[in-house]
C-alpha cells in the first residue's frame, strides 16, 4: 500500500457507504466499513436512480438495469385522473448517456455488498459508533460501542439521516417536517397495478400518490402526506379516508393494496439538515444523508449519496494530503447538495395545481426545466 493512499473507515453500510468503499478501494485505499446493524440491511422500498447515479454505479461495476426497470416516462395526473404533465425520460436518457432506473433498494445494496467483497473491503456489522478518536491531532478513527477502536487516516460518516458521526461533528438535530411518506415494499403487479415503464404521480389536495415500476413484476407505491395522519401506527384507515376522493385509476389501484392487513407500511419522515460549509472537520467527513438529508419528494437521497461517493474518491488523492482532499470533496459536492436541498424542501412536485395551468406549459419549457434540474442536481451522466 503506497503511503499516499490513506486508510479509510466508512461508518454505515447503506448504499452511499458501500459505494464509497468500493470507489475508494478502486483508487488503492485500504477500506473498512463499520455498520451498527447486525447485518447489512437489504430491505426497504425501491429507489429511482437518475443517469448520473447510474453512471457512477456502472463505474463501480454494478449494472442496475437488470436489477430494476428503466423508465421511459414520468406522468403527473390530477386527483380526477386527468393528465397534467409528461416528462420524456427516454429522451433525457439518450441525451445523458445513461437511463433512469427504478430498482428495489435491497437488490442494489446486495450488488454493492458483493462489489465491496470483490474489492477486498472488510464490512464489520454489529459495530455501533460511540465516539471519534484521533492520533496526536492527525488522522482519525472510531471508538465502537463494544470498546474496540478502528484506527484510520480518514473517517467517512455515511450513516444516514440520524448520523452518529454528524452528531459528534456538529451537534445540530435533524429537522422533521410535518408530513410523512408511507411506503410498503414493492407490490406484485396485477390487473390494477401496472408494471410498465412509466412512473405515475397523482397530485391533489390530500397529497401525492405514486406508482413506480421497479422490475421483477413489481411496482413501488407510496402515499405522500403533508400533515400527520391519525393512527400513524397503522395508517391504513386514515390513508383510505384522506385519498378516498381521488378518482384517478392509479390512485384507486394504490388504495386497493391497503386491503391486505399484512402489508407492512414503512414511514419515511421529512428529514432535513442544514448543509454545513464545510460539513467535515479534520480527517473526518460526511456523505449522503449524513451531510445533507432531504425530504423524499424529488427522489434524490440515494442519487446524491452515489454522486458524493464518486466525488470523494476523485478528490481524496490530493497533493496536499487527505485533509485537503476532504475539504475539496466537500466544496465540490456541497455546491450540488445545497441546490438539491433547497429544491427538495420546496417540494414543488407534491403541490396541487389546476390542470389547465399545467397543461398550458409548453413542451419545450418542460424539457428545458428537466434538463436544467438534471444539470443542477448532477443527475446528467455526461
């Protein structure tokens, strides 16, 4: 191992942490990942990956197309089912050089875990972080809850919105918005839930319903609400009541899934952080939701984590040493993350709007807006 390649400990074995580990190992770093959970967590719903993130994964040797479903379009409908807007994702994919793909999170985590093993990355589970450590003001490390210490030259906190590493660095709390996204595991397709190639968003006064094909004969469904639901422990009845007035066939198909009393519904609160400048300190940095948690409305959490992983691996081999490389990474990724954070908090995609107004938007303006968003968020692959 050349002395110019610092030893790295990554905290968190989610998508961002595993991707960072694989990317850093490919650049010659010795990498260890510590994960609080007893095993790498491969559950959860599906995530939508934009071309930039798909390109990052391809560079890590992970082809997500067979794992999920490439999308050709995204449509927004009113609560009564009338179409309002349509985004041509196939055209955007051709221009970007990579597709837009929805993939079950579990399959993505499993693929990254396999890539990490192949790259020689050690993943240690059941290892919660108790504190950060240093060596005479240089380097970094993590003290684990079991009393063990992982010594490193660089520590990367990729441990999610409730990051223990961020808490040590900054101490500021996570900010939870007033609403929640409720999401079951991807549902088997049938006569009511389509497994095509179009993501459908139904937006009305009660909130947003989404149906997103994710491959394998399954569709990811979610309900996005702005205000708390009564009976949040089991919100089925409240969701039926709140969205019961939607006449859209897609929204009705989503509600039909709630007839299954055994269907688990996972809450995803609206989490947000202030994006610090810089978000790391010394030989410690943050990545993904630990640095810039955002609400799920623009489907950017996973994408931004993957783009962060690529940026970290690109900047860490710095001529002035790893600390300078971390600050360069934070400056580069921070410009993108602040734009995404601001737009995600605005949550424009879930705001009700009259159909005539949206239909009056010229197609050229829709395409230009999509292109501008993809460039600003790093979602364009080329």
